DNA sequence: CTTGCATCTGTAGTCGCTACAGATGGTACG
DNA sequence: CGTACCATCTGTAGCGACTACAGATGCAAG
C-alpha cells in the first residue's frame, strides 16, 4: 500500500534539467561520494528521490557561492548526521566570505593596472607597444 | 674574441630566484613551448641568457595580471615575429579587462549573498541553521 | 519491431601548475 | 684529489572540479 504515488524517481537527465548540473558532473559527485548511490531501475538506470534532488540543488547553490567540494562535504556531513552546528557553518561562511573579499581586492588591483596599460596604448601599429614595454621592462 | 663577458648564463635556480617563478614551472613552460629550449652545459644543465630571463619575467608579470597561457603565447608570438601589432595587444588587454570586471561583479554578488547569510545566523547550536536552510530551500 | 534518444561504464583530457623519485652535475672545502 | 652536499636532471603522477569521449545498453513512442 506504499510506493504508489511517486513510485518512479527522477532519472539522471531530469536531475540535470532541474538543477542545471551537468549529467557527467552528477555521476562525478557520486564517484567522490558527495551524492549517494541512488536506486536503479531493473535495467540499471539511476532513479533519484526528491530528497536527493534537493541535495543536488544544495550542492549546486553552494558551488555557485564558491564553496569548495570539501566545504560542501563538511556541511552535508553535518546535515547527514542531523547535527548541524550553526556555529561551524557560520565560521565556514565567514572564512569563505573573507577569501571572496580578498579575491575582489586582488582583481581590483588588476583592473587598475590593466586600465592604466590600456589607456597608455595608442593602438597604432607602431613598433613600441606600451603594453608590451610595460610587461617586458625590468622591475 | 667574443663570448668573454657573460659567457656563463643563468642556471635555472637563478632564473627562479630572479623572477619568482618556481623551477618546476620553468621546465613546464619549456615543455609547453612558452620558453625556448636553452643552451646546456657540458653536463646537461640549462643555461639561460638575459633575454630569456626577460621573457620569463614577462610571462610572470602577465600571469600575475591574470592573462592565460594562451593569451601570453599570442603576445609572445607577436614579439617573436617582431611584428607587434599594438592594436591586437590593446584589444586583448581590453577584452581581458572586461573579464576581470565581470569576475569582480560576480564576486561582489557572492559577497552580498554570503554577508546576508552570515548575518542571519545566530551561531547557536540550534537545529535550524539559517545558512543551511537558505542553501536547501526550493528556488 | 524499429527508431532513436537517454543512460550506462570506464578512461582520458583539460588548465596551470606542483610534487615526488632516483639519478647526475657542479662546486667548495680539506 | 676526494668527498660532501646542494643544484639540477628526467620522467611520471597528482591536484581540483569537472568535461569529453567511445562503445554498449535501456527504454518509450509510433
């Protein structure tokens, strides 16, 4: 009397469509044990549950926010053990935020340098390109 | 009567020290033909010229500015052919600048999202961590 | 029953390095 | 001249996070 509604799970293609995660990547996540091994049809095709779909979206969203696979694994382990320590998650987020800020600072410096270089360049087909000169010059 | 001063070139360690490029990386650049094959001592050790040192610094500086190996290869090809088209170099720089700006924009969005998530979290060991919730929630 | 897309496994490639292992080169000191 | 010892050599494998095949099946619609 169970398993009548929703008896059939999501095949991998549906998972991919729903989450935007590439099929190959989903299988990769299984290989590295970020996603569990799903049920299989008689023929051997993967059949995912709705919970697994949510898990994959979680991974996707976290990746988009720049968390590493290992960071995500840590968070999911807590979720799996039902022992989510908000403190730990907060700490991870803050640390990650720090590295994002750092990257922004770094990229802004690049932006500056590149803008300066581009501005100095007359764009003509002259032999001495100021950009190349800048890059080649002794420190 | 030639080759008396500067007869001995720079060994790879000196190149590394001068430019800050890792020794393994210098050999890697040779393998992928970004750096030329240098002369060798009788025993087989690499001996670089001053021009090659400058070339390596060029690569280093360009890498620091975020240019890809292929972009650098393109610039160096122009330099090697002595047909530096300032227009092309300028175009590459501007395009690269565009992608840097894009990255900054992207990271700022992340910064926002992460800041928001971190702020909502009470850090307590409560069962429902707002960060995890946010990441898990349906779109 | 056939067509044809979806999915399967397994392996190798991507980028830009980095890290070995195990064998020589080169040089300073006694 | 020998020896100690660092520098350098080649070649291969690993990293992170996928991506891209090849070649074999599954499965659903007409």
